């Protein structure tokens, strides 16, 4: 599984900067603040992501995508549990896969493998089968909120309305 120690931290910071997200590195001897699942999974509170060198990249991207997909009100009043509907959860999964191609030495294929290994599950089985055959509702939700365009490219915008 690819973790923060396998990725250029400057590349991640550059990606997150586009969404006004901050990345705070946590020492390996400490717990990760606001982690929903507990270490080594990423934590997030408002616009700050927390990760250790053993934090999986899929976890860090997923937390970032929750922030991106939240309404402004949710971002301002956020706790470590993003909540939301199954559709928004799927939209976050779709978006994290889109964003994975913007990280050097990482890509969608690696990301899908890591997600499958971690235990993400979808009706069709693998993450790849879901992404290519059953994710239309998630991609359309992202398009309707102007988070990605019709070619599934990021717009680098946060969700702005309910």
C-alpha cells in the first residue's frame, strides 16, 4: 500500500493548495488527530489534513475529497466525521481516483489496487469495475457541482452550493 513516505510531499502540498487544504505531518510516535478510523488513516478537521509517513495515500485523498465535496457551511462547521449520503461518499471515491493522476509516482491503477487491498467495496466487486461501469451517478454529481468537467478533469473548485 502506498503511503506518505512513498510520495513527494511537495507534490501533495501543491495538489492540496489548489483546494485551500493544508497538510500537517504528524510524528510516527503520535496518534493522528481527527482520524475517523484511527492511525494510520488520515485525519481532517476543516481545511487541515493530518497524516503520518505510514498514512495511505488513498486515505489522505479521501479526506481531502470530503472537504472538496462539502458545502461551505459544512466546511466551516466540520467535525472528523464527514457524514453525507452514499452518493456523496461515492463522489469522493470517484474524485480521489481522478486526483491520483496528479501525483507523481502514483496513478489510478495503483490507487485502485490500494483501495481494493484496504477493503473498499462496491456492488460490482473491485474499485476498477465500479469506476468504469457503475459510477455514473458519482461523476454526474461531481459535474453538476462543477468539481470536475465533462471530461472528468478537475476544475480545481470546491463545492459552492447545496
